[in-house]
C-alpha cells in the first residue's frame, strides 16, 4: 500500500497541534486524528505556564528553547490565547531555600535566562498578599502564561491553513508499521506516525515508559490584582516533581480574566477523573499557608487531568526503536504546554532529517531500552529509577 500521507499525528492536544503545524509548514501531507477534537485531555486541564525549568540540563535546554519560540510567536497569537509575560516568582520560605534561589539564579545566568534575586522586603512589595516573613524569591521575568485550549486551537488552525487535515469522532485503536486504524474501521497509511497521545499513549504502545499522574486545579471567581506573578514555592521542585509519591505544592497563577488558578497536586495510581478530596484539601491548605487571604476567595470550579510522566522527567521525543514509522511526542508531564513548540520542531526535524535547534538525543526514547534486548527496563519506577 502506498502511503496516502507523509505524516499522521495521533492526538490533537497542544503537542499534537504543534507537531502538525511544523510538519505542514514543511510541505508534508499531514493528517491529525483525535476522537475528542482539538485541545482536550491534558491541554484542557493544564495551567498554561510557559516556564524555564532546570531539573536537568536537558530539561532547561528544551524549556528555554520552547519559551523563546513562544515569545517569537506571541505577536501572531490572537487575544483569546491570553499570552502574557507575567514572570515567575520562585518563593523561598527560609534561608535554606534562599541558597537554592542563588544556585538556580546561577544556572539560569549560565543558560542566558534573566533572573533577579529578591530579598524579603522586595518580595513583599512585589506580592503583598504573600505571608509575612518569607525569605525572598527568584524572579524570572521571561516566564509567561497562556490559555492552553485556545493556543492549541490556534496552532491547529495554522496547520490546517497550511494544508493539514483534521479528523475527529474516530478513536485510534492501533498506530504502527505505517498504518493507523480507528474504531470505525477506517485505515490511514502514512510514512511516519507521530504518537502525541499524552497519558493515553500506552493504549497504543503498552511498553512505553509512561505513567498517568493525576493532578487537581481550582479556579476562582474574578479578583483582579490579588497576585501579579506566577507564584511557585521552591519546594515544588522536590515535592511536585518527585516521581515516587503523591504530593502537593503551592502554585498560583493570575489570569487575564482576574481569576486565579490554584495548584498543584500529583498522584499515581488514579485511573479516573474523580476528585481526591483529602488531596485537594491539602493542596488548598498549602496555598493558604503562602497566601493567607486566598481562603476568602470564591472557587467556581475544580477539575482533574492526567499528565504523562516518565522516570527521568524528560519527554519521549523521537524515533521508537523497532518501528521506523513511529516518532514519539509524549511524556511531557507538567511541561507539555511550555515545550509543545520545541517538541514540534524536534519531531519535524527528525522526520525531515534536519539538524534541530538543540541536541535531540537526550529526549530519544531509546534511552529507556536495554542495549542487549531492546525491551523496556523493568525497574523504571522502582529503586533503580532515575531522579
């Protein structure tokens, strides 16, 4: 069978939309298939924080590059995407965490990321609603926020404008060896298949080193000016990004509407979208411990979503060993919104044989395969796991 498409993208979240846009921009005949349409799943459930993260050099390279791509794209984004450079304040509770602020500032400076250390007084002036007595913070002014579903819709619209085709109301049940099959019996042949299914990726590739990690978010009524920056506790790096256990951390984002998004929580082992009320309560108590006045605000909605977590907190981007038709674009955990544009560039570069803007090898899925047997490492989330 002669492939009818150059590229079939499975998944129309923000990562899939970014991949489709980059492929279509290169003249590749691209089809995108997602039963739920554009911007569902983790995209609809996410905060929309465009953030430089430094858990590892590879993570910093990917988030920084993608952040730069978002800033380059920002003049073209429509108003409904709500993109703005709010800046992030990494809040330090004590002198031990201020040491981490100084370390983080040094890492960012070496990578060309502007960051300013605020002492206790400067932090209180920047965010008066924070509790008194905090030690300080690191301000990263280039960090931004956007509304993820609208961003995904715009990216997909651009892909379609450049020739991509979007197919909905069909659930993909198999995607391998150059063939995508859907639940209504349709088949789509393609030279390359991009798996951009997020946490559902294991439905198509059971051996993927990805686990679902559920998170909760709360959005409030409108309180313009209550906070001004994205606020994240330094402990987020060791609690919310822990791969071993459930966790909560203080993470609050102001929206253009005047509403506040309150997070965050992460838990393994949850398979449905129900609310874990004890964990939600702990998350809100954590937020109130930093922003005492937040308890007076009216919440209007609570929801959950699933992140696709990998053992080393890096996404799976690139060729899947054993099937040269598959290119993965999954496993972004809580950074899929930030890294979507860079992921699209890496995927399109892999398909076209181009040299990407950053080294692609740290994100290749082969890093989790045993050299001798080509099978997934059995201790991915056991004692031998990374991190």
